[in-house]
C-alpha cells in the first residue's frame, strides 16, 4: 500500500508540473503528435487499402483450391505460357471423379464463367454482368447469401432447368419496383426463371467482379449455351473447399494432385498438366506489398518520433534543473529515490502519451473524410500501437533525466540556485 501511495503521489506531482508549464508542454507534445500521426495515418490507410483489395477477391473463395488449366503465376520467375497452352481444361467427368475419390474436402464443385453478358426483359436490359454455370455443390464451396427466394434444387441442376439466381443489381435493372421471384428474363435469347436474389455485396474497390452483377445458372444449362470443351471454348474450374483441421490445405493439395494425375493417366516422370491454384496466394502477394509500405511508414514517422523524443528529453533535463531545490527538500523529508525517479519518468510518459493521443485523434478525423469506395477506420490494433509507441518514447526520453534527479545529493540539491 505504501508503494502504491508513493506511485500515485508521483503521478500527482508530474501532472501538476505539466499544468504549470503549459506552453512548454505543448511544444514537447508537437514532435510526438506529428510522429504518431504520421505512422498511424500510414498504417490506417494501408490497412484499409489492404482490406478493401482483399475483400475484392472474396469472390474467389477462402480455404479453396481450384483445379484449372492456367496457373496464377505468382511464384516469381518466367511464366512459361507455352507449356500451359495445350493443357486440357478440367471437365465434368473429372469433377465427378474427383468428387467420388477425394476424402479431405468439405465440398467439391465445378463452375464456368462468362463475362460481359447482356440480360433482357421487355424494354429493360443490363450489361457488363458475368454469368456463372455452377454445380449443385457450389454453395458448399463458396459463400452464397440469398436475400429473397432460394437456391437451386439438385433436380434443377441435374436436369439443366432454365432457372437463375441473380445479383441485386441485375434484379434492380431488369425488375424495377417488381418482385423478380418467378419472373423470366432472356440470356442469349433463352428464357430463364428467377428463383432467388443474392444479398448486396457492394462495389469492388479495384473495380473487379461483384456478386451484385452476377447471375448463377445450372452448370449443364451453361454448357448448352456455351461450348465448354477440354481444349477449346470456355474453360471450367473444379473448386474444392478444405476442411478446417487441414492447416494450409496440405493434405487436400497432396491428395488432389494424386487424384488428378491418376485420372489423366500421367506417368511418374510426367509433369502435371493442370494447375492447383489457391486464391490466398493473391492476397498473400498483396500483403507483401503492403508490408513494404508499412516499413516506409515507420521510416517517415520515425524521424518525427525521434525529434519528439529528443524534445521531451531536453524539456525533462530543464525540468530537473528548475526543480533541483524541490528535489533536495523532498529527499531531506524522506522521499525515496524511486519516488523522485517515478515523478520525472511519469511526467515524460504523460507528455508522450498525451501527444500520441492528440495524434490518434487527428488520424480519427482523417478517417471521417469520405474516400469513395475505400472505407477507412482507426482500428484497436493501431490505437494500441500508437499509445504503446508513445509510452515507449516517453520512457526512453525520460529515464536518464529521471535517474539523474533520483541520484542528486539532498544537501547539494538544496544549495543549488
């Protein structure tokens, strides 16, 4: 209790000193404020950009492996497209084979995509949409959120019924002020009946495809409209959802590679004539770029923080000099060395943390400025980082002046003018 009382008393002395020297306190705060503002602003914008871009790739799925003809080519080095050109696209028979054999997947689906589609209904039409032909298991691999209506039935998919699950933008363009469920519209002259409308996803930050502009139809219905052969036409993709206990999808990838090589009768020395693509490879590559930007933010803000730290240290040396007589009186009355140490150390930390809080407040004001489709927010992680860095700078700046004050001889200190 005695130690706690002394600590609280040290806080009180430090706070009173800051209130008495307001102008000096403000000057000391400036460096730390600018430094924290610079660092946290960079981190906030970088985090918001990274989140927005990664969210734009959500349509690729999470914890998913795609069997495709073309690899993503994110591993560095030369992209040997001529080696991939004659590979066959995955087809429906391979999808059925994989689905029958695989044991480490939570879901298996086949799908194909066609972009820039025009949908029509009476005098209404919509363009720049993309059409997906999907198997019944598509909803087990990818997140399909339905606002109204329902998903396909297995019978509808297997019998290639002309039914569709449309995005909210498609619904608003084709069926303004009308419930689209049960209504028909045209895709390439063929009528499809709307069975469901997906939830609004919002505009993609990078301008990529959005589920709001998508239309899902049964895979076999898609095949009737577009030739989806193995070597020509629109290529299909087999998507597999990994199990939660398969960390890194290591087991699924190894099993899937063996299944595909077996199905395509590849010899042990033959190279894979298919690609196993993982969407998180794209987001990991993006994360690497933003890590570099984050380092740049530390460098830019670090100089301001350094200047602020020196400013606080200088103010603390002056403060010790001004209060040398008071220190001598306190020690002659029985004040312990750690009491004097805490008194000046807490003052330095207060200065730095208050400066950091002002910097964080300025960052918060920045997040209130509209930035189009970019949604910026000051996260708890960045708040904690800002306050932590401020406290660390205050400790580093104040420890030497505080130690000098604690070691003063009380007789010498009292006699000092």
